[in-house]
C-alpha cells in the first residue's frame, strides 16, 4: 500500500541562471543561460515524494499572477492533490538561482504568497505522515505539527529559532546549531559526505551517497528529505532509508534544475 503524505510548505517559480562561475560581491558575470523551473521546498518535496511512490497532498499558497500555473504544472502532472493550495492576491513566490559549472549555487528567495499561508489554511486529509519546511510562516508550521494525524517530519530549513518538535527533524550543519533541543531522531545532512542519523544526540546510522558528477545541487536536499520520509513511512529500516535518501540526493545533484532533477523510486533502486 502506498504511504499517504501531506506536505505543508512553499511553492515558488525558480528563475535560474547557469554561468561558468558565480560572481564575487559587486561583480557582474555574463554568458549565462536562463531557465524557469517550478520550485519551492514544499512543492519540490511533494513532487519528489510522489515520484518515489507516495500518495501526496500539498497545502500552500500561490499568487494570482502568471507564475502560479507554471509553479504548479509538474505537481499536477504527477498527480499531487492541490485541493489544499490557496490562491491569494499578490505574487507567487520566486527564487533567483545562480548555478556555476561545478553545480554550486546561490539562491535568493522572494516568498510572496508563501507568507500568506495562515494556520486556518492548514487542513489535512487522513495521512500516514506530514512533512513541513520553514519557508512558510511559523504559525502554519506549528499548526501542521499540532494537526498531524500520523508522524510529523520537519525539514528545519531555513534555520529558525524554536521550531516545533517532530518525530524526525532533517537539518544541515548550520540548521543543527539553531535547534533548541536534539532530542528524538535528527537527520544531519553533510552534502557530498552523506548523512548521519542521531537519536538523542548519539549516532545510530550513517550513509554516503553513490559517486555522481555534480551538475546542480538546487533540488538535492529536497530529494533527500522526501526519500527519507517516504522510505520511513514504507517501514524500511533506518539504515536503508538513509542510504536511499543519499542516493536520491545524489541523483538530483547530477541533473539540472530543482523539480526537473527529482528521481523516481526505480531510479533510486537502479543506482543502489
């Protein structure tokens, strides 16, 4: 039976410029190639979870501009339920992404409609788990944690003081420092070095990603998060879930774009 997951989070349109190198402060770099790609941590993780085999519903906000339909296109195509996505006056969230030839990126986000997601907008279907990130207002994240009918997963990014407690919290090195408590299960991502699972601060599992040629790291963290969550909801052992998540993140990093890079369960299995 497919795991049922609700994702409460951000929806953006990514405006991406690919250049040979990233600019230094005050410098202009030319010769870039431009593309528009659906993104936002919430939308990325919802789409990744659907491609990995979950039944997914997304809760979020988009604007009433022309970017909204572009931002939702891949989600519709993947069969993600958008009944919980509200349209509001104003702009759909936008991310300005610069990517260099080695896959390193710099991102500036204009949240737009994502900041309009209210606690009363968070209406959850009957699901096995709820996944949140922190690109939406804290009150909406807290409401999702409160209402979660199954396990609550939090990708505590970007870092924010006093995030709600979760069954599993996913963070990078910088975000780990902002957690008020390290109790429970925490997944620490380490980029090319892989990831570690910590239980009450003690390491209980570690995995490294398969070797790939990095092209663009934009969606890698979202692919990792979604794969870890789906794998745990499928009842896989922690070590296996962590290995699969590392493989999903590596696959995403080996392809350009955010949502365009997200792998399927079959691709993860083939890489492993």
